[in-house]
């Protein structure tokens, strides 16, 4: 699907605004994404939706979006000081 920054900039809005618009406004979906949604494919597949539900339930339980050890590992891989 590519990066969403350029489409957001083309609309004169931020990425978070574009994501919110796509999530709440079916007419805002590009044709290729609308087709995937209609067919229940890729991000709308039963498996993807179940994984989203699992992650949300885990967040609700633990109140941790990304485990700290994963954040630290990413920081180290990117060469950022701890």
C-alpha cells in the first residue's frame, strides 16, 4: 500500500487526520482499499481483524502499547542512546 504521508499532504491534512478519516468515512477509502474491504481481504480479513481484537484486548488488560523491551531493542538497533 505504500506510505500514507504523501496522500495526507496532498489533502492538506496530517497523517493522523487521514487515518481517522479513512477509519470513519467509507467514501474516503481509495478504490483499491474499498475493494479489499468489500471482499474481507488483507486488513479486513477475519485473521487480521481477530489479531486487532487480540491486541486491543491485551492493551486494555496491560495498558502497554509496545513492550518496553521492544522499544529498547528498536532504539538500540537505530543507534539511539538508552
